[in-house]
């Protein structure tokens, strides 16, 4: 009942129930994130979307109408959803580690030459590609790049995904942006969040605000 008529119509178009539930879960979760950021109830949050490319409402970049004090982002894939909200532009993406290898043509459309060399030296080139993919998708959503210019953004200087099993979180910086990478090895899922302000997971204590220029 929290979804708008537009969201309900979009949800009804999914042919598979699992995909419909992923869509619904992501749109509910982003409301919970926005509500937590604003200190209001989730049912007080209305969500809308606008596509910058076709200049139409109903899909594309999500936002909370009438609330310029919160920015939101959401993502969903098969069985996994992610959402983020805060006072500055934010982008989030989540993907599953695929079993099929990525075609060289796709790698060249997404990765820079330096990133391709790093991927080629790795024991897990598929994992390296997917980590950079979710980072770049988050950068697209925060407005730093676009799908057409992904390969111009070099992220080879960012740390690779940590080894080991279970869930891991690491933080880094890229051109003044805060990057949070999360890996859930049990589910085979990777997520990245990018924002101009420090990125926190639910329940974390807010760190001191860094001094300008540091």
C-alpha cells in the first residue's frame, strides 16, 4: 500500500513473481532509508522517478518530491536489493557474481586499459570486473559518469575486493567521493555506494566530519 499507482503498475508488468518482489522490496527499502534519514515514518515518504535521458517520469532516477534535504538511490537484482539515502547525492548498485564469463567486447566497453591489465593479472577476472561494474554503476547514479563514458573513468587505484568468506565492508575515496564496497560471499553479491559525504551502514555511529581540504 506504500507504493504509488505508478509503482504498482510497473510492478504488475513483471512476468516473474520473484522479479516483482525484488522491485517492490527495493522501493520499500529506499523509503525506509529516507525515513530514517529524515526522522519520519516510512509511510510519510512518497517516491517518484525521473529519466534524464527521455525526460519522462515513472522510471529513472528516484527522488522524494518536495524534499530537497534527502537524496535517494536504489538497486535490485535476483533475490538481493539495496538502497541508500542521505543529505547529498548518492548512488548504489548491487549485482550477483555471474557464472558465465564476460565477453572481451563488454570488458572493453566498461574498463579502462589500466583496469583491463589489472583484471588480466587477477586470479578472478570476473570478480574484478563485477567489482568495478557496481562501482561505476553507482557513479552513474550519483551523476559522476554515464553508461556511455564508463570506460573513461579509471578506478584501478581503488582497493580490490577483500578475500575470504562471509560479509566484508571496505571504504575508499575517489576524486573526493566516498566509496563503500560491500561483498556478501555467501550470496555471491557485490554492492557499492558512492556519495559526497561519508557512507554509513544502518546502525553505525556517525564519524566526525572531516576538515575541509583533508
